[in-house]
C-alpha cells in the first residue's frame, strides 16, 4: 500500500505516469497540476490543488498521492 512508501518510492512509482502525461498533455495543460495515485496510476488534472485533491480523495479516500506540475522543471510533492 502506498501509505507505507517513502517519498522517493512514491516518486519512482509515479514518475513514469508523469513523463507520459507531460508528453501527451504538456502543451495543452502547461503548468497545471497532476495528482497521481501510485497504486492505480490514476491521475487528476487541475489548477487548484485543493479542488484536485478533493476529487482524488473522493475516489481514493485512504490513498497517499504524489503531485507534479506539468512543466519541464516540475515541482513535486506528496500529499497525504
């Protein structure tokens, strides 16, 4: 379960999803946030981190999420 993973382990699980999304969506959604649930690899896009996390929590209430900004120099963070 992702709740027991370190930040680095979460990043390793989510980074391939982020890379694919950056290639597929980066031009259209430049600088948007993407929240990734590491087990299902489901993602949520948006510009407001609270709104995105609320949508993600509704679907995965007990998950830990990892967030990236869709840009060439992504900011990253894990969200509980």
